[in-house]
């Protein structure tokens, strides 16, 4: 994980993939747990991630400023698939799914 900690808030640039690792989706959020939950539950059924079943987290970077996060998201989106995979494999060589690290715990009744 790459971390830029100047600012008082936390923003994440993240990359998701589907079960077969054939799709890559890059996004930005200020709440990665909540955003992953939304992707997994297809809150927006017409979205790219819902259509292509891309909800498995394989990469993220952490920022303290939204401007830096948005800039980085755009940089990553402009990379070729091969360059994105190189970036991901620098910190996640086996393309493991990291969703469990950000699971939202709901109270049980």
C-alpha cells in the first residue's frame, strides 16, 4: 500500500476485479469499507462493477487530500492494462482479494 498522509481526512484510490481477474475497475472513495459493501451488494445495478461482477479488492492507495486521490485515480485509469497489473503486482503479486480486510461488521440480533 502506498500512503500519503498530509491532510486530516482519508481517501482511497482502489482497484477491483471480478472472480476470474479479467476486469479491472479503478475508483476513489473516502470510505473504503462502505464502498466495497456497496459494490458487493450491487447498490447501483446498472453500474460497470455490477454488470461485470467486479467487487474484489486487489489494490489500494491511501491519501490525505481528495485532490491528490482524484489525480491519482485519473493517472491509474489512463494506464494500459499491463501497466495496471504491474502496479498491482508490486504490492499484491498473487492478485489476492483483500475484501476481508475491510469487511463491515453488522450487529447480530
